[in-house]
């Protein structure tokens, strides 16, 4: 004779159908796969595109500023930077005013790659926006920002 489960299967179904965290994670993974596939010809991922785009500023940002924008801790950011640095797409350097502060910038090669990636991102994003309908993209962005 088997003992009854502590959590009934109906609870599992309820969580599956209503958990916002699960739904956002699944959607994020689906979007990531879509953008990864679109950017594959350039040999970058959507995460690398976002990281490189975060460096496209008038002044080279600090590691802390980039980590904050991308909602990453510094250790994760450092690991994400390494492959891009090895490819010569970006560089880190000490701030001239405060040698303890590390700044990041795209190299010329990185800027060219990012420039090649932007039209791909725009086409892919337009397709996603169209899938969401007229008010869908703006409403989704607003709803997601409300959770932050």
C-alpha cells in the first residue's frame, strides 16, 4: 500500500498553469533561443549582443554600471566578458582617474560586429512584436518593468 503524496498532483497542475515565474522563464528561454538562432551567423548569442550593446555609450562604462544594467553580479559579468575579450571584441582597462575602477569598451572589431548584428536584431524583434499584436509589445514591456 502506497502512502498518499504530501502534495497532490492537482497542486502541480495549478502551479504549472498559474506560476508567473515559470511562465516568464519559459518565455525568456524561447526568446533567447530565437535571438540566438538569428545571431548565429555572427557567432554571438543574444546575451553577448546585449552585453556588447550595453557598452555602446559615449563614455566607457564601469563594470559595476554594466553589471547593474544587465542584472548580473560582477563574477557572472566577468565570465561573460572573457570570450568576447578573447575574440578581440571588447577590452577592459583601468580608469585614468581611479586605477581601482575597471572600465569596458568595444574595440573597432567589436563595433563593426555590433553594427552587423543590429539589423538582425531589428528584424527578429519586429517579428516578435508582430506576433504579440498591436499593443502587445508595449504592454508586455510595461508589465515586466512593473515587476522590477
